[in-house]
């Protein structure tokens, strides 16, 4: 559904060393029909949530965070450095809910030595249960405005969430903390939502996915007589997700039309481009938190929103990104402006990586199998361009590096932004954008806290906003 995921045999053939646990991963189980799938869902809506109100993406101090640390991350130094930079950056008094594998408890506890032990709630997961470090996505965090300040935080889950065992996290957190879990007959992921003051944003792809599943009968709802499907889906989001904020969709008006594979001839080299990892149907990146940042109202009262721009990154780096979908970002930025937002544009990198080299003959052989059928067109294009059976074909996979995916505090006690950095090691050229992003936020009146090197996360199609969930905000 609308996420540009490469999880099939062709992708694994072309990118054999692709990082595991990408943010766009889906279950690798065989497909099951909708009737069988329905038997796996136990609808757990809580009638007690009368006036759902989402926890802000920007407003107030960060008082409580949910983090999830699977064993693969605990044992990978590049990921551990990112986790710990977030933990260490959080101010004294921050509370944490920490999901971890049972065998990693002692290691994970050691990371929180700078915080009072009573501020950390540990949620053990059996070692045999797989889950990911993308804590943002499997649910939305909200409170019941009808209960005022007495409301617990709820983790509202979508109808299904087919990525590893992340759909088990909310229930396990409920068992060990005061956080409660519930479920909505809707399609969403936390990273495709951003919460403003009197509005909240949802990536268009998941709104359309909800419509599609209602039409197919896979969601357990019926459109009431006298209402359109679109009207009813908006009502459902108001009933289960946020009853007061205005829902605004973020996406292009037409499908982006990006192909999965391109045959490129460049400087005498043959390149097989895979540009769409992380691209949606109507979104240049599958989750809006990867290219949109909410900063809060400016001095003129207009709400400020940052929208990424690959063109600005190319200008800063002297690079060229032929598959960056610049017009999609520009269209979305223009729509924010039309709605009355104060729009800032910031660099966003679309970066290639050579993942392997193979001969045209090997590529042709794989394209002749059922798994490789989609590659037959590029084989023909390479042949037309003059490639011989022994010619080397370099596979070039693309991913996004984004500073939009950050943590924002805009509170009565000050403004702070926690920014990932990328100008390290082989990616040292990105330091110029690290610096420019710090200056951009400083000019907006924010204090900037630089976090660790997040390249290892970006290659897996996520950054720092993806590895946490805001559970509570202060004033």
C-alpha cells in the first residue's frame, strides 16, 4: 500500500546486502486472502475514548518518550550511537518507556545512567519475538480530552500493521505501564502523521488506502446511507484519532509515476537504477515526517512548516539527483503556502549507492525467470544502448537523507530542535548541510542540539523522528 517497498526476490537479487529492518519492510509471509486475514484481527476499540486528541509533534517540552531497542540494534554500534545520543540529549526529568528484548536488559539499563531510575519504565519482550526500532509507526499517541489532565496516554493502532512484530508493542506496553492500547478500523502509520495546533496532517496515501479497504470489504465498516466514502473516512478519523483538529492531507494531486527500474547510460557506464525505495504513490517519500517538519507559529502568527527540497541539496553539494521528484516537493510546499502556512524550504538529499555489479548476461538470465519479469524492459534497453552479454551492469540503489526527521520542542520555556547529523566518514560532504540546517533553525529562534551520525538509519529509510514516540508533552 503506497509505500514503494522493495521486499521481493528481484530486489534481493539486485541488492543482496540491503540493510535489514528497513522502515518500509512488510511481512515476508505468503499472501492470505481477506477472509483468512479477517480472522487474525481482534478489534479492540475502547468505547471510553470520547474525545481523542493527538499528542503534538512540536508544542511543549518533550516529557515522555517511547523507545524500542531490538537486539539487532543493541548489538550494532552505529545504531547504538544514535539511540544513546537521543537518550543523553533529553533533559533531566524526561520519562521513558523502553521496549527491549529480555536478554538485553542489563545493557539497555546502562544507557540511562544519566536519568533517574524511577523515570524509566522497562518493557521486556521475549527474545523470540521480532520487533524493530522504528517506534514511531505502529500506532498514534493520544489522550481523551474529555478526561482533561487525568487522561492516560493511549496508543491507537491501525487495523493492521504488517511489519515484523511491531503490532505487539502497544499491548505489551499496556501490560507494564499506565499507557493503554486501542485500535481503529483505519489505515495509518505514525510516521505518516504530524500534529499541529488546530490541525493534523496525514499523508494522502494512507487515506486512500483506507478508502480502498472499505471498498474491498477488508475493513469492518459500512458507509452510512447519505454519506460519501470520503466524508465517512474523515468522520472515522475524527471518532478514533482526533475529534477537534482539522485533518489535512499531504500529497500530490496525481500519482508520481516513478518506475521501479531504470536503465541509465552515464559516462560510458551501464547503471541499473532503483530510485523508488521509500517513495509513495502520491508522496515523494512514503512517510511525511521524512520531508515535512512542524515548527510552530512565527512572530506573524502564521504556522511555520519546513518542506524538504532535493534541489537545494544538489546546489549545496554540486550533485545531480535525476529521480528526486523535485516537482512533487514543490507542489506540496505550494499547497501549504496556499493554506496559509509560512513555508521554509530546506535541503534534502537523494543519494545513490552502488550495491553490486553483474553482467548483462546474468541480469538477462534472472529476467527470464518469473521473479525477474519486471527486469526484462531494462535488459532490452541496455541491449539497445549497445551493452554486450559480458558488459558490466552496476546496480545503483537510492535512499533519502533528511534533516526534516528531527525532534522539535516549542515551549513556554524555550525552543529546541534535536537534529540528526550525517557529515561523517564516507559521507563527510554532508557536513555542509549539517551546518546550514543548524543555521536555519537558529534563524527561526531555536537552540540546536546536534545528535549522532544517523547515516546507518537513513540507509534503512528512517532517521531520528522514526525511533521514538512522543507519549507526553509539557507546557
